C-alpha cells in the first residue's frame, strides 16, 4: 500500500511538472494575448529609416497624441499640446505632441508583445539639461504589474530628435505577460515626446 501511494504521488508530481512546463513555454513563446482588447497594430512601417534604422515598427495607441493622449495616463501636468515633432515621422498632417513638465509622466496604453520584441523608439526635445526616463512595464491579467524594466534616461535637450533604440529585457518576457506599456518621465527640466513606436517582432 505504501509503495502504491508513493507511485501515485510521484505520477501526480510528474504530471504537474509537465503541465507547468507547458504553461511556461506557451507563455514565453506566444505573443501577449490579443483577446483582451489590447492594441495589436501591424509592424509595417519603417519610421526611423532616415536614421538608418530599417526595422519594421508598430505605432503605439495614439502614439502621436493626435487624439489628446487617448488611453494614456498623464500625470504631474503632462498634457497634449499643439506642435508636432519637426520630422513628421508618423504623418505630415500631425499637429500634436505631449508636454512633460519636470517630474511629469505619460504612460502608454497596453500593447501586444512578442517573445522576440526587442526595442522601442520615440522622438523627444526639451530644455537644456533635460532628459526623459523610460520604463517598460510588463503586465499580467487584470493589469497586474509583473515587472518594470529600466529603459534608460534619454537626453532631450535641444531640438526634436529620435531616441536611441531602447532594448527590452534582451527580447524575453516575464512569465504570464499579457501586455506591455511605456512610461516617460521628464527629469532635469521640461521635455516633450511624440511618435512612440514598438518593434514587436525584433525585425532587425
């Protein structure tokens, strides 16, 4: 009887291990769920080709703020203002950007993300000595925060310019990630951002 009980427990443990491994592999290999109302735009444009970045990018939800930052969380005085970035990367018809007073933040809506997602980019400008701190926020079910990755602090002083490509955990995802969003915070002075893009499939 004791031997039979041991065998049953061993089989149960093995089954649980296999199920857990399958779940982990599925969560790691598949894109974040698109069935939760998340924005999953196609990466079909090369907005940074003028700077010799020929990767295909997807535009973030209201990434140019032409709808006033619809779906974005704006705090500390951050707001959509008249005045587009001067390269008109997204569209020559765009007219808006987001102003970030020192200490203010703008957090994007959630987007789908792939196991191979590697980078995001945006355009910025600001006061002399100002920068934009970028954080990549990985969320699970019910928008629970699974992890926050420091994307670095990007100099924004002077005229409009593209950010460097901001890496994202080396192309890996926290287990059970369902979406990713980006938080931009002005440090050292007033700044502005515009035209936020994600390379969701590590195209180059």
